[in-house]
C-alpha cells in the first residue's frame, strides 16, 4: 500500500524504470521514471542546502512545466509541502507583486520555487520573499525518507472570494487517483497530453500525478501554446496516440469553432475517454463538439462529463465509460448529467438542494481557517456549495448555492439568466454574467454582457431584455460591458462575485 507521493514515484521507478513518464514538447526533453526520482532527489538536496526545512510550505511559481514538476517532487524530497501558485498579470507590475505577496502571507510560504532563469526577475520583484531556482539535472542527490506532511496545498479558484488553501493529504490524492483509475480502467498503456496549467487541480492531479499513479506516459504542452493554437491540440492527440485527453468545456468550444472554420486532418480513433470537467456543462458544447469530430473517429460514448472540486481532491462523479452522455430537463433548462459517484464516494442532495459528498478523498480542511473548515465539512461531510438534482441516479449540477438569485419568490441559479441569453445577437458567446445586487431598497438582478457593439449597444440591451422577458426572467439592470470585463478563473469559470465588485467600482467611478 503506497503511503505518499515520494513512495509513489519510488515504487513506479522500481516497476517501470526506463519507461518515459514525461515528454516535453517545447524542448524535446524526455524523462523516465528513474529520471523523475533522480531529479526530485537533486532538487530536494538543493532546497535543503538553501535553507528549506522539513514541514515548511513552499510556493511554486513558474510557467515552465519541467521546472514545476521538479519543484513539486523536489519539495517533497526536502520534506516540505508544495503550494502551486497561478498568478495572472504582468510580472513585476505592482498589481502582480501585491497578489503574489498576499499569497506568501496567506499560505505562510517560507520560499518560492521557480526555474533558474526566472530568479533574477522574481527575486527583486518579490523581496523580501526568498526565491529559489530549481534544477534537477545536476548536483548531489538526497536520500529522501519522509514526504511533506501534505501532498500539497491547493489554492481554490476563488470564484466567490479570496482563494482558500485546500489542504490535500497524501491519502486523499492517492484514494482519488485509485477511484479515477478504476472508473475509467486506466493503466500503463494509457497516454496523456496536458496543456492544462499545473497549478490547477485538473492539470496537477488529473494529468501530472495521475500519469505516474497509473504507470502511463504524459506529453506536456505549454498552456500558452494551446491558447495560441487551440486547433493544434487535437491534431497532437491524434499524432501522439493519446488515449485519455482531459479538458474543461471552454477548450472544446475553441477547438470546435476552429475545426468548423478550417477543417484539419485529425485522427481520434485511439481516444478511449475524453474527460470534460466543470461545475456545469452545457449540452450545446458537447453536442457541437461531437458533431464536428465524430467524422474524425471520435467514438460514441467517448465524451465523459465529470464533476469535481478541489475540496474533494478532484473527481466526484463521472459519466459511465462507453455510455453516451445524457442531457436532462431540470427546471427551465436542458443540462448535462455528470454521471454517478466514483468508486468509494457517496453523494446526496440536502433538503435545500445542495450537493453533499462523503469520500476518502476529502480535504483535511482549509489552511489556517478552522471556522471555514467546520462550516464546509460539518461532521466530515463536504457541503460543496453547488445546487444539484438527481436524474435516474445521475448528478446534474444546477448552479452555485451562494449565487442563487431571488426573483418573484423563487430562488433561481444565476445560470438561468446567463443561459437564457445564449445566441442573442451582439452578445459575445459565454460572456454573460448574472448576480444579485442587494441595496437598501432590496435585491435586484443585474446582468452584464460583453459585446463588441459600441454604437449599437442599446440594440443589444433591448434584445437581451426581450429574451429574458420571454423566458420569464426579467432583470432590473442589463448592461453591456467591453470584452474582457467579466473576470474568469484559470479554468474559464465565470467569477460572478468579482464581476459584481468590478461593476460596483465602475458605478462609484461614474
């Protein structure tokens, strides 16, 4: 029985030795399982030599995927706890520095690990925080014995507020990966391709650590490369023989539009499962993707909608393998069912419609926040904050509990208003956000929609109001905003609370 992540990479090195575990498409580098252990030992020795102590928390701040892998396992080799950091913005800017230093204080980081070429830039920008470059290619190796006390601390996406530090134990991540492997029947013959940010749980657990756990191989492709050329992603899936691609819904939208505009020769016959993870997945996203890529060999039942969250390590429910995804009617909308609980996980719906989870993969709590931990996990049951329904035994995510809107005596999910505006002329697709705005006069519904119509904004507002009225969802405020106004998480989710704050700031400025 493997106890921690250090034992995992050591055991896999004994089993698979010179088999390639990671291949980096930007540099052509290839690491075997034995290479991974050696690099972790070298980085662990270097971190200890530079003052990193057992039990300390160390941040990882790099876009270089090889450096991230070295830093993550090297931290464990030094008996430290890695904290993946994803901070958007211009490096060295005042706003960027403020956010990073907030994370240093929030997660009590004793050092920040990065690739050596970034030390000269990050060191002065983040002073007095200690910045350490990692390089596992040279140097002495440590004889590691004890992994960090936790597998990692995962900063939450921050969709409704400041990010929390989700404490994930070694036991939890190994249990979740075992459930993932059992559900999708993964093994050493499986090949992955990851462009997902490694600081995000889907990229970190679902691709990087999962490849090691299953004894498979993973191609790393820079996130920036995907964003520049999303159509290339599925071409690489075919060319490299990838069997288990993973992506959020927005990625499927990008590649569907690209393929529809400029068809490319793509071979998806070797794909066994395409895991699509999100809180809520729209049917049209999957339907359009399937229609465009079925001629490329995409098998029936390959698309696998999945629900998960950082507090449950990663995956909670998933579509049965080989079974076509289901679309069900919930209230006024057609929604995608996210399948049944993975092995060892139990779910239920509370009286007020919230999804509750019992699982060996649950977090140990929020770092430094026992009150929030107790509120989120009373008696060891995770209150997800997501409203859900059950259709023929499958979970359907409806919306966020904290983002429900009171309208006409009913509590409605914000997504009702957002989905109602799909296809309205002048509005950018998937760039609509709704939220409740509480004032002294009561609660009002605000809808913001991004549009490139500058001289015809009034027409777009009228069309949006008409659509909402037809749907029985009148809004108090409908406002057109410029493209990029609505904040999103790194995985593409709408940040409604942040949008409300930004909108309020604009109201004050006026």
